[in-house]
C-alpha cells in the first residue's frame, strides 16, 4: 500500500461565514488587494503551495501502488501491465463485461467491477387468437420440391400434348362474335 502525505483542507476565503452563505467550498485564488488570505494571515487558514505536493514516485498512483488506466473499450487494455483498471462510467453492460473478462485473463485488477447475471430470455406466451392461427398454419400443406420435375426430359413430357387430345371449343349456345 502506498500512503501519500496528507495536507490541510484548503478552503476558499470566507467560506462558512453566515453572512457569506453564497460562497461555495471550491478553491479560488484570492486576488483582492486587502484579502487576508492572500496576505497569508494565519487565522485565515492555509493556502495551496508547491510544498504540499507528493513525491514524484507517488504521483498519479492508486493506493495499491499501481498507475490507474481508464478503459472505455477492450482495445484500451492492449499492452497494459502493472496497472489497475477503472472502467469509464459511460460504458454499457456488454462492453463492460468484455473489458472485465479481458482484464481477468490478463490478471489485471478492475477497481469498479460489476457482477453479471446470465440472462436467459423468457419464452413468449401465445395470445388466445394466436394459438388458433398457428394450428391453421400447420394444417396447411406447403407444396414440396418432390412434386416438381427433376430433369428437363420429365418437364418436356409434362408439357407435351397428346395427339389424340380433343381441343376445347366454344360452346354451341354462344353467339358468333362479329
């Protein structure tokens, strides 16, 4: 475990005073000509300075002693070694699961893992009317491939008209066309 040096809380000038309730906690550098914090008066509290920084060996390190890598896709893990992985918050479930599996295979620790449950889709229930339609569809016979001729000679035989066949004629009761 890496323990970094602690430093005092750097509060904005006049933060917490009841008469200045609009002032938020976020640090802003004091710039006024009469500002007590800029003049470094002790009762106003500490201001940030370079002396409060961490040693260069500890900078940008996770408390486990490794650098953090922000992963947004499995491609970001290529060539990663001696790092801990933090998956970006905007990554969806499918890509997050892929990143976690890849990190596990590479023996890297994920700082914000999620448990994944195997999801089995539920079978769809048929409505009352749908059951009758499905039964009617299965009862219909669909023409099969076997009823069609297999070769060209069989197709020619089916198309050929016998010589003795009587040609249909117009009915006798029909008047002649003019």
